C-alpha cells in the first residue's frame, strides 16, 4: 500500500468520524479490492472496503455499442462494474429494500473508491460447512434468497445515497465474452492445447444459441458471484434475511439460472448432485409458475457456459497473474461440466471438448 493511498484512507475515516478506529487487514480475493476490519472506540465493528478507481479498465456505459465496449476493454465487454464503490452501494440498497441482508453502507466516497460497511461477521457458508455444520439449512436458505430475488422485476437504474448505477442486461456480447475467455486463456496455460482457427470458430458457433437464450431470459437481478464464499449465515434473522450477501457489485439483469449455477457449480467446494437436486426442488416449489423442463434446459446450458467462463478465468489467473493455487479448483469444475453436459445436453459441446482438450490438463 502506497503512503498516498494510506493517507487517502486516513482522511476518509477522519472525515466520517472513524479516525480513531483500530484497523485490522482482512484476507484478499482475486479482485483488486482490499478490506480492513474497523474497531471504533465505541459502537459495533465495521468493514472498510478499498477499491482504488484507477486499477481497473472502465465499466460499460449503458449506451455503448459493441465496438465501443471492445475498445474500452474486458470490463465493458463483460459488463463488470470495475469495482466501483457506487455500484456496491446501489446494489446493497436495492437488496436491502427487498428485505435481504446486504451490508448497510455507512458511508462511501465513490471518487476515492472507499466505503465503510456493516460487518456481517465471519460465518461464511463455506467455513461453517468445513467445520461440520449441516449444509442443508444453508443451501435451503440460499434457494429462498434467489426465489425472493427472482419474484421482482428490478429497475433499470439503482439508487443509494445520491449514487446511481445502471443494472445492465447480461446480453449476448457479455455472454459471448464469457465463453471466449476459455479459448483465449486455456491454451496459454496448457500450451499443448492449440485449437485451430476453425476449431475456435466452431466453439463460438456452438455457444451462440446458448448466449442468445441467456440474453433473451435476462429478467432478474443477478448477484453474479452467488456461492458459499460470499454468503454469511445470520441465524438470528428471519426467512431469506438469514443469508448475508457479499460481493454483488457486478450485478446485472440476467437469466435466473445464472445465480443458481454459481451456487451449485461452486469452484471451491463440492456440491453433490443430490444437494443440487434438493436446491432446485425448493426453488421450483417457490416458483410454481416456471416451466421446469425449459428452465432446466437453460440451467444446464448456461451452467456449462458459466463453468467454462470460470475455467478460463482461472487459466488467466495462473498464466498471466502467477496464481497457481487456482489450478486446484479445476478438476471440480470439469466434474460439474460433465453434469451439465449429460441430459439435456447442449449439442456438440462435449464432442468439441473431447476433440480439442486434454482432460488430464485439469
């Protein structure tokens, strides 16, 4: 941390009356954000979120063309928020308006890239399950959160404390970018894999109808990173509010199957086929209006797209960023992909993967 950045943090905390708070660094993640836990002399502990605005390429302007998005870079193509603090604040306000447990944003400075948040604690679903907790009530409640969220038609623009943020569609270009990241970065990690231009063109043609289905079904607020490392158990609260939500600043309007895939195809922990089935049963029970067969076809197709996207991101983290720990998650993702490609399987994808990849590379 530069002395200049530290001075910015101190000035921000002084300005909101937290200059005397004791600060403790928290573990980081794969993003450019960092966090500290704050212990004020009085009152509850809090979280300082730090996202320097200049560390990311620009987010997507709402009216940008495909060409303009490509010129702006990956965040605009994928419709990521570029870590913008105002995106987090606006999304948190919307989630809280539905009675869900996003952290209260105590104060934020969008230009500085700093925010102070309610501290929801340390009881991440993943850690609780590792320590022997029964996963069933946790996953049941996560299903209830998504069912609650998906009953609403979200606004085009989210608002919080004077900040606004557009809730953009997870559109065809963003979904195509998601599948393209695999063919771009997997060969840079496993150099024995060298798909030809014809194979790459076939890959894109296979995903095109799936991306179109995902874009056509974009209708709900999509957390986009909804998995056991970003969910906190809050047993003293009621109903879906018992699940605390983190890391939702990249939210988009998307197909409701997307967040279910994030939950059930979790790169960092095994989610059994039985648990997947139970969560889906609970979700469908809360949404009897859905065509289950059609939804499941989309769940498998978009789930497969989501998995290859994550594999591509992990390959990039290893090959470009020198983070080899992400290789340990790859075999689990391949098993989830096998599950998605069973039935009803998106046609042609399994055959392409057999022809052009070495599964041993995972």
